[in-house]
C-alpha cells in the first residue's frame, strides 16, 4: 500500500513539473516575438478590455495588426503609455 502511495506521489510531482515546464515554454515563445495580445495588454495595464479599446480610440495606443486583423502590443508601447499617462495626470491636479 505504501509503495502505491509513493508511486502516486511521484507521478503527481512529475505531472506538476511537466505542466510548469510546458507553461514556461509557452511564455518563452511569446516573449520571443515581444508582442502581447489585447487580453495580455489589458492585464498588464490592469484595465478591462473595454477600457483598452477606449484608450485606442482616444489615440493613447496604436496597436500593431496581424494579417488576421488581431491587435498586438509591444511591451515598450505599453510602458510608454503608462509613463505618459502618469506624467499627464500630475499636471491635471
């Protein structure tokens, strides 16, 4: 009985390590392109998808478009937007 429990524990640890390695591989692949999807960009900016589209329509961000017309954002673009929005909010006070 104890041997079966040890085998189960080993399998669980192996499966967790496998899933983490696979997720890390996906993250690394995304980082190679350097572009984020709209959902990832909204999460990075800590805003909703609706707010992200409002920022775009106001000219705050101009995303890259894929051939399938999906929006992509670079980390540099998002950081520039954050810095500009922080700067302009200081002057509004």
